[in-house]
């Protein structure tokens, strides 16, 4: 006769299935550890700000030029 238990035998961490909820899978790794220098962060922030400014300018130009082209084509013919 085989004994069936509600509790499974404890297994080693390597034999557990991949599960994000498993406590041994949680590592103490922070994204801040990958940032080497504050100059890198400042450079990334400068580039992001320049890109954001360029996107806003292009959007404003499109909002001005697109209706002008539409009106020219609609009433010019």
C-alpha cells in the first residue's frame, strides 16, 4: 500500500520549477547597481531632454502644417 501525503517532500532549490513567487528566486539585485557613474546618468538625462524637445517641436509643426495643406488642397482646386 502506498502512503499519500498532503505535504510533499522538501526539495533542493535547484530542483524547484521556475517560479517567480519562489523566495529563492528573488535576488537582491537593484538596477542602481548597473549605473557606474553619475556622469552617465546626467548624459542620459540630457539626451532624453533634447529628444523630448525635438518631438514637441515636430508635433507643433505638424499641427500647423497639416491643416494648412488640407485647406490649400480643399479650397485651392
